[in-house]
């Protein structure tokens, strides 16, 4: 007897193949039947008439490193059909580290890292801390953690000995089950590295069969140079590369979506395994401290604060922000603070917030970072038409790039709650540039292939019972800039490893997720 029978649905299996009308049977944590015309007895029956039945969505690009410990239910993701999250992306994460590296990581971003213990060093120890979760998790080694373990925040190229320290940690992390490594070459401390460092680390990851998730060095004026660097890393390290949140970033690049997509296609034509992820929004998010060049972070958070108080540094920043770092301060909005004295600035663009206190925008930026180095922002630098163009590439996957906010300390980007329903609504139903089969493949079978998951990402017998049932006429994101924590509509059932986590659109509280490991799952 089946545990769950999902009947009368339009089954889209996650391979990109055309749908069929049929049933899906689940026993324990596995799909045991997928087809039509064979009646089955079951303990629980889901009538999926008028609904699409498909594999659970895989968020290939997420930042859940601390929240999966603080709030393991992962309601923002489960309620939009996500059954697997991949992190740590953009080079930011908490393992593997040595004792020195852990101290450096605790210094920055302390608000999100409180109440989680942080008593681990290895990937194995970190993953053992993860409790039963609402989603499966797949871990990437963060380049930033390796670098601070070898050399702190020093703004220079690594020595051969320091690269060796990083490589040893990376080797250990891959052996512990990581699926690959992520970089964040636009972010401190990784922005100070050279290409050679990334290649050496990528070679270690490649030997374990992993991939590189590459947040490139520059998505604005030097985006072509950055793609060339990525191609060089892929070629020299002989490693598959996933370009992170690929986009036409900055006014200078608006309208270049077709060109950006072609660069990836050309790289693949040359024999390299490049793919990319993107999200269905034309605005991004990040840490406000990243507007400040790496050299001022050389001594960590305390050193940054000291630099920002120096009038000479402030004078230099007038030309360095926007050139050394690729930010337009007029397009940044404050959305998260850890210092409650700054809460009144949440939801305000930097020039507006500066005007509230009678300051120049740059002076205001320096002053608030002195008070709170963990401020987060939203960046309005994308272009909606280019987002649509890139979504149509056969080499694109859907990733949220979402990070959670500690409650009471600001607003998350709406992509945390809305990415996957929004993608389906925008690009399949409202303005159909993709079929349901194509879009679902980008969310399930394709990222499962990138990760090397053998038994996930498809609806077929002996695969994990990660299943979503949604209404194609109702699926829609509700999260907005003003109300970013609104639950999406139309996601009726979500099953994770055979556990029903969403039933008739309501969260059940049951948790079926688990830690996945490279070479095991």
C-alpha cells in the first residue's frame, strides 16, 4: 500500500520532457510509482485535478548558513515549493576554518552569528550542528572562510604557503561532503586575491568532482573581463563553473542581456562547462560594507571603523566608491541594521537618509558603518528586460540569492519568500517565454544535475519523494518591498522526503529535510 497517492495531476517530471496526466505514488521517502491507468490503494490521497505535480524546487544559490541553525523549518522556502537549498554562496560561510579564521568571522556579522554557538571548525562539525530541517541542504565551501583562516583580512595576494593552508582546508571540506566551492571576488576579503589563488583552490575541488560557484569580480564596467577570468579558471582548473546571479548590472549594461547570454553559450561551445543562475528581480541586496574598498578592511571590522573615521580616507572614498568598488550610492536603500539606533533609516535610500540628518551621502555612509558594520542594503541596478532575456537561456537555473534577516532588525529582499512562484508567474503564465516544462527543469532537474544528485530533481521511481503540487492558474509571489515576508499563493502541497510539509496551502510543522553530502546523495 502507498503512503501517499497524488492522483489526476499534470505530471511534469523535471527532465524537460512534456507533461502527462497521471498519478504519483510515494512509500516512505521515495517515489515508487509514476504513471497512469493503474489504480493504487493509499493511506492518504491527494487529488491534483487541475494542478501540476513536479519535483521539489532546488534553490541553487542561497545564503542560509546561520538561519538554518536559528530557524530550521525554512518556512520562507518551503512555502514556495523549495525542497533543497544550496549554500554557502558568494564565498561567505562558516566552515571550514581554523581557530584564527573563526575569530575573524565572529568579528564581522556578529548579529547573525549570535545564538548559534559557532564552536565548530570543519564542515563535518558544522553539518552535524544542523538540526532536522524543512529542506534538504547542500553545502559549498566558502572561499572567504578559507582566506581569513590563512591570512585574515589582509588586502594583498596570498603567498604560496597561505594558498597551501587554504587548499588543505578545501580538501578537508570536500572530503566532509561539500558539493563544491563558492567565491565572492567582489567582496572582502576575496576581492584582494588573484586568479591564480582561485585556480589552485578550484583544482582541489575538481579532484573531488565538485563545481565552482563564481560570484565574479565585476558585473558592471568590467563584466567582460570578469567573464574572461571565469573562463580562465574553468579551463585551467578543469572544473565546472556556475556563474552566480548573472545579470546586466548597472545602467552601463542595460540592454546587454543577449550579449551576456551569448558569452556563456560561446564558452560552452569551446568545450567548457559553464552555466549560471539568476533571479526574477531587477534589484539585488548585500552588505553596505562592501561599498568600501578592501584595503580599508585590512585589519578587520575594528580597522574599518578606524579608517572610516579618518578625514583623508573619506576624501579618497569620493573617487574610490564607484570605481574601485562598483556601487552607485544613490541606488542603495537601507533594509537591515543591527544597531537599533539606526532603525529609523530602514526603507530609506542613502541620499534620503543622509538628508534626514543633514549630511552629505558619503559622510552619512561612513558614519552609519562606524555605528554598524553589518548594515544591509538593496541595490536598484538591474534591468527587467535583461532579466527576462537571461531567464530564457538554456544554461540558466533559478536561484534566489536570498539571505534571511534576524527578526526586528530589518527587511529581507522579497526574493526570500517569492523567487520561484514569481519566476513561474512572470515567465510562463503572464508573459510566456518559457513552457511549464522548461521552467520546472530550471528549478529541479537542471540544478540536480549540476550538484550531481543521483536520486533527486525528477519524478520517477526510486527517486527521493521531494514533490510539489501547485495550481498553475494561481501560483504567484506576494512578497513586496513593503511587505517582503508575505507567503506565496498557489503552492498547495509540498512533500520533502515523503513528509508532508505544506498541505492544502497550509504549513503542517512537520520537517522532512536532511543534510545531503557529495558522493552519498
